[in-house]
């Protein structure tokens, strides 16, 4: 029986695909492990959204090679799609599988090394958590933001059949996952049976009505996605009150140079509508600093916008030129030292904003899905609205949803006390 180790870099879509690879290998009779040293095959699902992501991919492939010189090293995904020649030149991957081939990863590897033993296998180690699973609903993007390489690496928008998505959700629930995250490059463009956009509410409704999922979470949405039809679905408490809405900049002029499909005013209006419709809503975001032409006035406009919105968390990225995108050749590229300074200021806004959001829930008792041990007697998990909570218990609380009273702050979240008698045992 061949043994396969898998790793993923970058977005939740990559994580969902890597999880899908694991299921395919298991069903094909391969053994899946989280140990590179004991693997016959090492697969890295790569990212190329920034030059840092490229560097991480190269580093991870080299680390795998050193850890297991005899393993077949496989690079798949966006960096493999974008930089196949570079990977061949560097010699750090034995097999390169781009996005246009990765759906055939199992037969490609079977042809290279041989098939599994024909019987479903088991995963070992901590590779596959039973708590949360990610399910891909679509991929590709047709927006062509000026900074983004994804439309070139992922291609045009295409959606999975609704019955295939529902089958995967059912499968994850049967495997013991409490939470399922619906993810894609741009899930708001989800459509079914070749129809037009607007299929996301129907997909969510069917997942809630026809599966036993305890928690359903969306990976990322755009302001235009937050229609009244979609917002009404949060009447079902199993749909997590958390929206990740990538802002990228709070400056209208920068948004226009980025070729984003919304204005700052439209973004703020969408957040307001969502907060009115969804109690306890957490709104998180992505933000780019140092985009070409961003001057001090535009940066301050973006910083003040973020302060006003009050995000529950901000992922801050210094702008990274991607060859082949419109922004890479724009004039007035911002110096790295300025990007670093602005990133630090935005991270300070993020910390303050996240702290204010979490403080609102001190004294409340909320369900927390416990995920992992911390130290000897600690456990860490998430509320439905994405607050990280730590609590103490000598018992095994993994993959349980328990009532926790939130009593104090800690650097990355809140501290809670278990309210015994809740949860699933």
C-alpha cells in the first residue's frame, strides 16, 4: 500500500481541494499520513497570490525533499500552474500538476507509481480533523482585479453540480465533522445546471434542509452577494454569523485602480444591512496596503474606513506585484519600507478592532466547538461567530460543541468556563 502525505498553502479553496485529494486517495486504497518522512508520495497544493506564497512553496518542497529524499515530490495548484518552468529548472519537484490537471491527480499518480490496494484505507496522525471540513462549490474568477493573478491561474468561473456539493456535505457529516465551510474562488457567482448567477442562496438552503450539518459557514462573500434572499437564510441558527468580506482598500480611488466591483459606500452599506439582519455578526476582511499610487492621503482614508467599520479581524497584506497583472506595470510603485510601515499601522487597527468586538461578548454564554488541546489541560475552539476561545478541562473535549461562559480576554481571543450539561457529551 502506497503512503501519501499532503500539505496545502494559501486559501481555503486550496485547503478544500487538498482535503478532497485525501478522500480520493483513501477511497483508492492509498494510506494517507501527516508524516512526510514515512510517505512514498508528498503532494503540496501551492499558492501564488503573492511573492511570499511563491517563496513558501519553494521552501516547503525543499523541506520535504530533505526530510524524505526517496519520496516522489509533487507540486500541484496555482504556483505549479504559473511557474512550471521555474519548478523544473530548480528541480525541487518530481511531478508538476497545474490547476488544469489537478482534478485528475489520482489517475496521474496511479499511472506514475501504481494503484492502491483496491480497498478503502484509513488516515493516520492528525492530518484530518473531524471538527471542520471544507467543501468546494466553485472555482475560477471573471472579475480580473488589477492586482490579482487568480483569473489566470484558476481560469473562468465554473460551478459544481448542486447534487455533488450536497453529497459532499452529507459525506463530511457522516465522517463526524461538526462544521462544513462552503468555499470557492468567488462563491457568490455559484450557479447550477448551467444557469445564471444567483444560485448561492438555493445551495445554502438545500444544504441546511437536506443534510444534518450542525454548522454551515461561508468562506468569503462580496457586497453584491448580500441580497435579501441570502440574508434571510440566517434565520436558521446553523448558518454561522460570520462573513468574510474582502475590502482590499477603504479608499475609493484605490478601489477604482484595483478594478474592484464595488465602491466604498456600497461596501459599508452591505455591512450595515448584514449586521441588521444577523445577530452577533462578525465581519472579517482582507486589506492590501501599498497598492501602486497609494499616497498618504489614500492610506489614511483606508485606515479611517477600517476604524469606522469595526471589523472583527483584518488580514493585512503588503501589495505584491504579480507578473502578468495590470497593477504590476502601474506607475508610482510604493517602496517596501513604506508598505511595511503601513502594514504595521493597519495591524494595530485590526488588533484594536478585534479586541472591541470580542469584549462585547464578555459575560455571555455561547456554544463553542472545541477543536484542539492546548497544553496539558487546555482546549481551544471557535464560537459560531469566529471568536477563538480557550478553556480548561482534563477530559477529552475534541469535536464537541459545549456551552461556555466567556469570562476574560487573552491575546488571541477570550477565556471561557465550561457550563456543564451542554454539548454532545
